[in-house]
C-alpha cells in the first residue's frame, strides 16, 4: 500500500490516532496581526486516516491582496467572495474537537486566530500539530522540508502549489506518511497546547519607537546631552513622567526603563533614593541629575551619530574550495574579551560553563581519514551527564553529528552504563541499528557500514564556540533565518527559548527587544518565537528588516523551577534559511551541569557579514537575571 493511501493500515496506531483538521491558508502578507486571509481550506480526517470532510473558499479581505505573483489571487477574483465572518461558523465547526494540522502550523493558527477575533468569535482549537516539526523529528532524507519535497519523498501527488485546497489534500498524504514513520520510530507527537501560556511578569508595556542614534556614552559633569544618550528616570517628578519622556524622545534621546552600565544619566529628584534604578546607578557609577537640570539640558541637545543601516553594503562571503554551503570560521572562545566586536553578553557571571578550546583548523579543512564518523549521526544513551556529554563531544571530534533523539537519520548508537534501560532501546533493536560500547569511540570502525542511503549531505557540524558566515545570495541576506532548538522530551520541567535583540552596547534598545513566550514577536515582527512542540522552539530572524541599531540577536534557553541543564541533557541547535529550508549548520550543546539558563547561539554582524556562533554558555541564575543583564526592565 502506498504511503499516501487513505488509511493508516499500521498496527498500534493508538498513540497517533486523533481526529484531525488539516488547514491551509493563503494570505496577503506574513504578519498575522496586520495581514488577512485570502483563501482557506479545511480537510478533516478520522483516527483511522479516512477523510471525513472537506471545505474551501476564497475570501474577500477588504484590502490589497498582496503578492499576487505568489498566490494568484487578484482583487477581481476575490471581489465576490464571502468575508471571513460569513464562513467562520462553518470553519469553526470543522475545527471543533479536532487537532489542527498545518505545515508551519503556528503561521496558520495565528492567522485564523486573528480572523476569528475580527469576527468576534473564539477559535475552537485546543491542540495543534505542525508537520514541519513532526518531520524535523522524523528527519527523512530530503533536501529540505518544503511541502513539495516531502510530497515527492512520500509519494503524494501535488497538482497546484499555493492552492489552499490542493495543498491541504497534499498535507493529508504527508500527515498519514509522517505518522506512519513516527510510529515506526516510536516518536512522541509534537502536539502544542493552544492558546499558549498566559502572559507573565516579563510582559513589556506597549512599545516605543527605537532611537535613531548611537549611544555616545555618559553625560560628563557640566557637559551637554547628545542625541542617542540612554536616559532613565526614577522617583516622583514635578512634571508628568509621560511629558518628560515625550520631550526627551523628541530631542533624540533614548529613554530606558532600567539602568545598566551603558546608561548615560539617571534623572531623579531623590539622589538618596533606595529604588532599584538608583542603587544600580550608584553601583555602576552612572551620573545622576535632577529634573530641573535635565529640563535645562533638553533645551540644547547636541546632534548624534545615526545608526548604520544593517542592510547596507553587504557582500557575499567567499565559498572556500571543498566547503559546504557555508564558510566555517575559526571558533572564538565564549569568554573572549578583546574581539573587534563584543562577543560576550553583559550578564551576571555566576557559574559559567568553561569554554571549550577552539579547533586548530576549520572542520571542512580536515581530511576524512582524520574524521571516520563524517556523514554519520550517533545517538548516545545512558551514562551520567558528564560521560554522555564527553561521548557526544568525541563524536563531533571524529567528524560525526551527535543526535539528541532517535530519528531516521541516526546511523549508530553508543550505549553507556544503564543505556539499556532507555525507552528507545527496544525500537533501536527493532530497527537493527548498530549498537556500540563506549570503547568504540576510541577508534571507531565503520567498515562495511554505510551512511543513510539516499540522504543528501548533512548540515555543517559546529563544535561549541564554532562560527560560520551566513550565506548571502546576490549580496543580500536570506529573508529569514530560523534557529531551532530541540531536546529530549522532558517530564518534569519546561524549557523556554528566548531571544534578545541587542545594540552596539550589547543591550536591548527597549524592553520589546526581549522575545519570549509572553511576548513572542518584536514590534516590527523582525524576530519571532515559534513553538513546534514540547521539545522544539524556534527563533525566526529577518536579517534584512532588523532595526539599524541591531548588531546581534542572542538566542537562549531557560528552565523553570529547580531543574538544571545537567538533568535535561543536550540541546541541539540548527540554523536554516526559511521555515522549511534544510539546516545549514547544527550544534549539540551539553556542557552545562548546574546551570538554569544557557546562551545557545548568536547571530551577529562582523563588518558587512552576518555570522552565526554556537555558544553553549550556561549560568546558574534564572531568566529574570539574564534579561536584566541585557537591560530589560524586570520587576523585582
């Protein structure tokens, strides 16, 4: 029976049997809170894989339909179509009590949620499943994770790309095949609870406009204010706080809600105040002025230096002979302090993981004779954390890729003490994967063993501290880079992936530059948090649209409660161009032990080029302290 057949026909599908509602939307743009749905299709499937319903319609959005060259939906075609509120009831009935399924499910879910809200209705979805996330777990041998590529791999016919109904029918075939593969590998489904968790103490206030000028430094005694200076206010003021902030912003100052070592001055009428800002100003030596002085200085603010546009003068990096799609750069220690551009965060260093020495030469410059595990993907089971981490590090040293979960790309398994008790061992045995003892990593023999048949060249394996240049076709950055972190499913804690958009001073420009589950999108939508499942989260970064002040985007992970990364184990980080692109680079980070927060990766500018670094730096403190270190205002 074909993988695309209309029923599952697989014994033991109980853990994968749900009522499904497969959805595809075509939209006028990419930002759900701004753009509109132009067409929608829903196909319902029962627990046995049989189709139970189908509905599709064009929609009149009442606005410009956007990229007609992509979706082909002109104003003329949409003029006589119903509005969303006219079909919302029927769509809601098909979604009710079913798991919403889509390819890049958060995109479709967010657009539907906004459309239902405009229609003054509640989106009746309690769980969603992303077929992108599911196939990232399965890891089939495809060049990328696009709908067409997966359809070709699974034998699903595709007639009209970007047609909502045809895409949904194709998705139905991909879902059936993907569930069959998940059952074969005994993988947990990456179901996401909807809506996400409620907002928390970290949620910022409504955003302000970013300052157009670079921070010139601190206010000197008797000196003038200069555009771009970072100013904070604390305590009672004679004038309304909003008036002071408005006048300062109009003069070109950068008004902050917290104090850091980069603050130019603190305005207060109570210099002996015990407020958090006043205490921090004293500790950091930040100049303190009163309100009257501040108002006087506002009358004569010096001109500032505008931020250099991040998209200016970019050039394509050189592709070295024999290299993969990306150029590997010598890793820089995560504790280096003398680099031309700041490479370490200004966060409290309570218990950092020690840096791993940089390799002597780039990964792709070492011959395969020195790297017997090139092209192989090795899963380590059992052992205490330190031994498992050492084994995974050894795999990378030998040219292999260290896996954190069982997938179709795993070629070998290393069994440490107690590894035979892992729940995955029975599936590994059924799949007849080679199982080795720890001594195999001393001098691994792979004679007679081949890498996964038919699998394209894998992503660049990055060691901790490794750096690559992000390719820029035609001299411009790829539209978006997706940094995806995944880990073994956790029963006792939750892992939150977050991001910080930083300026030249390694500080956020304003609190909204902190991206997390309570505020999953920056004001302009240039950095977004996407949840693919309980063991996968992604930070999407639109390099071409980042604010001019941005010099770095830091991706981090934090644990709730008393859990540590020593109990969680390894975190795998991959970077791919676009939501369904093949990962160009991958790193497995597991040096942390007692730490509760970890810097996973950085995307940063070095001259005209954007780079990616695999960091793996851990800290014992929580997310609140990490955020404060980057200048985010967090309530005490």
